[in-house]
C-alpha cells in the first residue's frame, strides 16, 4: 500500500527543471491508457514543463501525492534542499500546539 506523508506541495515541472542537477526517472511516471489499434494499453505518460509533480517532505519528487509511488527524482542532496528552500520557497509547516484560554465570566 502506498504511503501518504504529512506534507507535500505541487510544483510545475518547469520550475523543478531549473535545478542544475535535475534528473528524471520518466519510467516511474503515472500510467495512462492509450488505444493502439484495437487494443487498450497502459503507457507511462510523457512529462512536460506544464505538468505538476509533488515535492514531498522528504525532498523526493513524485508524480502523485504518495511518498513512495511514482518517484521521479530522489537525488536528495544539500544542494537540492537549498534549491527547494531558496528558489522554490518550500517550507514544511510546523504544527504547534494551540492553547485555549478559559473565558472570563
């Protein structure tokens, strides 16, 4: 079963491709059904600059919301993390406890 993380954010592939060390594992893109002659077959979708991929909290990029499925980029280095923070402005939110004050009266 695919794993859902706590946080991911969608980015256009055009933005992700700005990273100088970007590589794509296109063989892991989502499958699409296509009619070839009289047969319906599943093929990997072609990724274009206009497609959106998901940057996970682990800094892995996926073609979908699951952390461990359809992994397109997983070369997580300090340079990649810096690019994500500074160029993409990727910031993982921190949940802080909410304190509720008792009402007066």
